[in-house]
C-alpha cells in the first residue's frame, strides 16, 4: 500500500514538474517594456513563407503575418498607421501547446486589440511578452456582437 501511494505521489510530481512556467505580466510592466502600445484592428492575415523559431510544433501550428491598421497610438510614434506582426496559431483554433499563448488574431472586423509591441531586431514588430506568449501582449478589447451572427434556426 505504501509503495502504491509513493508511486502515485511520484507520478503526480513528475507531471507537475513538466509544466512550463509562464510569466504573468501586469499592464504596467507591458507598457513600460513596450516601444509601441496601440489599439489595432486586423485588416488581413497571410501565411508566412518562413517558419518561426518560436513555433513550438511547426507540423501543428502555422506561421502567419497579421496586417493591422493602427486605430490609436497610446505610446510610441503617433505617425504609425500600420503594423505587420508575425504570429503562430493552429489553423483550426486549437489552444496553445505546452502553455504557449498565441496571439488571438482573427480577421473579424468587429474585434479590436490592445497591443503591447517591441521593435523586432529585423525592423518589424513583435509582442512584448515574446512570440511564444504573444497572447499576453495582445488583448481583445472590443467585440461587437450582432444577433445576425448567431445563425440560429
């Protein structure tokens, strides 16, 4: 009996140890560490030709680029009107792998995002919390729901 209990405890401890720790960012930390804080809407999403090194499972998640219109700059250069941002996501909407928090981008025109972004060394923009945890830096702030979207019988 003691061996069974000890075995179960070891099994549970092993499973817990395999979890990836995720840093929780406050809005203040995100703001302070960002080069650009803006309200965005996604104009289009294209499949990326390159596979990101941050993509945890390239056979499962696809790399995309969100082409965003800047609605309002809250921090950073106020003349910025567009942002192209790489992200990975499951094409069928599966949640992140091993704690990954992908950016919640969609092309629905009824959704606006609060985005905390940093300059990418290659000249673009990336999520302040990193591509792997982009969902921590990209917050859905407006979702306009209309009854016709229900499609009920």
